[in-house]
C-alpha cells in the first residue's frame, strides 16, 4: 500500500514539473516584445550645464581656500 502512495506522489510530482516547464514557455511565446525605445538626443545641453556647475564649484573651492587664511589671521576671534 505504501508503494502505491509513493508511486502516485511521484506521478503527481512529474506532472507538476511537466506543467511547470511547459506552461511558462507557451505564455512567453505568446507575448510580443515591445519595440525598442528611441535613442536619446545627444545635444540636450545637460553636459554644458554640468561643466558650468563643476567650474563654479572649483571657483568656490579656490575662493574658500584663499579667504580662509585671511580670516584665520584677523584679530577678531569668531569661534
């Protein structure tokens, strides 16, 4: 009796595997692939904006390090 139960469990497991392998393949084959998106335009100006931002940050950094020694040597102690 136990052998018959294990045989039926084995048959159900094989059937589940076959259905699990066959069903997704048929679903995927039925779906069409969406078209590829259009390429992004290259002249949108973001690289120019980013370059200007980097330049302004560099100027701010240089000014900070130029002004800081003057601030440290002043007779007024702020901190």
